[in-house]
């Protein structure tokens, strides 16, 4: 990965200073930086010895003046897989002054979480740009080195966030492993909203997308696309009595999206409350949007939830209108996210995302994003990223970046005539090549 590229740069410079350098490669170099820097040192066969590990049994404790950890970086979370798990153990057993690049391998840079004892224990951490929050949990000797990154690069969501945080699909993965998404929504009038959320989820990479809607609405959704699995709920509107029908689907889903097109009839409002209470009881990963958000105004939620209000819904849910002053608006989102114990994504000309501790901004949108349905595509994207085990705060700012940039690609082709289905169709173009898509983000300001 990128940290591997940094390690190879380190090897090249140390060799240039006369050091005797051994580089141990643990896997195939796929990251552009790693490939570029590996190519740069492959000709330095007198000063750098390259060792490629093909089996973890080859890894044995070493002795050196300096040992550099260039394995797992800021994109890591969970438990290290092999060969990294064994390599971390061997690294810790080796003798010499140990240095970790950016963050010790095995530690989540944002949260500080590590699986049991499976992380590097260095004598020194050289981290870049700014202190990583996760490092504050440890008593490491840490040096922060500035590398010329402006503050805006950290505050605004960008293509690098997509490249670093989106999981790579395993070649041997099985159906359902890459996300089971359940959308609960729809009504007699609004069959399109849950359909758009479901289609966006599929285009974001979900393996299975279920859409639960009132029976007549579910038939319309089933007729729209064979790609969506339609769940027909009894009744004209979603009501509290539907919970028993929904429970098995909720339990098997990786994420539940609730709200698109549900409506605000008395029975639907009660249904939203009943379903959200069940989600909380099960500690279920969820995205709450639109009508469901209005129905549960003032609720205290939990840290596995993302809510996606526009300014009007924000006022209804939190009881205060978002300020027109951007600094105060950010403070409002951060404060209220902490209060409701969830991640808040306030949609607007500049989107604001916070989990109460951190915040991110996004400004990749365009005037065409006012089209009805763009918020539904957003919930589908965010929900799928959460289903793929990306933490809610990161999933929220990645999701709004992808949705807005997909909208801008559509806007560049169609102008103000874009439809939400055009946004859905552009999602793969953003995910597959976010940097190239970002270069095309400048749109013609036809309204000015």
C-alpha cells in the first residue's frame, strides 16, 4: 500500500547514505506509490537486498541496527491477516531500534483499536502531517513531520479518501460477503425513493439489496428492476404491525436504510418509531433519512447510525435552524451529533459530516443536485459502505463525496436536465477511478 511505498523511499534514501539495507516484501505491490518506488530501487542491487516472502514460515526474528515497519497504514482496521499477523509478531521479536512509519502496523489510526497484542511496538513513530487520533491511546515516542499538506486537504472529502478507505473485494468472496442492504420505505405516492436508494446500493457494490414496501408499492418496485429483491408488506402504508414481517429481514441485513418515500401518515410515523426502537435494541447498523427522520424527531440514537437531513429536516429533528454562517453551522452539526450519539450528514451547498468528535466537509456538488431523488441515492451509497464494514463517519463523508461527484459527472453531460437515475449510472465511474472523476468536477455555471 501507500505505507509500503513510504518504506521503499526510506530504503532508497538510507542506501544513499551508505546503509546496508534489506527490504522484506510480504506481498504483491498493488498501490501505485509502492510499484513506482519498487521500480526505482530494483536496479540498486548492490546497496539494497530484496527478499520476497512466499510463506509465513520463512519469517524469522532478525537483528539490525534499525528495523522499519512499513506494513499496515492508516487505512487499516480490524485484525491483521496473514502474512502480516506473523510478520508483526516476528518484527516485535527482532532485535534493534524499531521505527514505525505513520502508524504502527495493526493499530487503527483513527480509533487506536488493535486486536489483542497483534500490533507493532516501536521505539519511535514518525507520523506525517498531523497527530493521528488513535496514537493518543499509546505511550509511544512520536515525531510529527509536516509534508506540505494544506489544512483544506484534511477538512474536505476528496478522491484520496475513496482510494484509501474503500475495501478491495476478495477474488474468492461469496455472495452476501460484500453487503446485504435492506431498504424500508415507499408508499402509494412514492415508489421511486426506495427504488433509487436500492439501485444506488447495487451500483456502490452491494451483493444483495432488499426493498421492503407496502404490497402495491412493492409490486411497482419489482416491475422496475429485476436486480432488487422486493419484500411485500401487508397494508397500504407501512405500519407498526409490519415489524414482525420485517424482523427476519432486519436480522440478516448488514445495514438497514429506513425512510425513503415512507410518507407521514399516523400509522407510518408510529411504524418508524417502532422499527427504529427495534434497530436500537439489536444495535443494528442503519441509515435514517427523510420521513423516518421526521417521525423520530428528538430521539437519542447510537453510534452505528447515520442520519442524512437537509436543512429543514435538521430543524425538525434537532429543533434549531442551521446557521447561514459556515463556522457556526459546523459547530451546530458537531454539537448535535454528540448529543444524539450518531453521525450527522447535513446536506447543503457544502455538506457537513460529524460524529460529534470529528467533522468533514464536501463541496463536490452542482446545481443539478436539487433534483428529487438525489438524497435517496445518497442513502443507498452510504448504507452500502456501512454494510461493507466502513465505520459510519467515514462511510458518510465517502458517500456524500461519491454521490455529489457522480451527480457532477451527470451534470457535465446533461446540464440541469439530469435525473437521479443518471447519478446512479455514474457511481461506478467515481468508485473505479475517483481521481479521474475528480478532475472533471468543474461544471459550467449556467445559472450565474
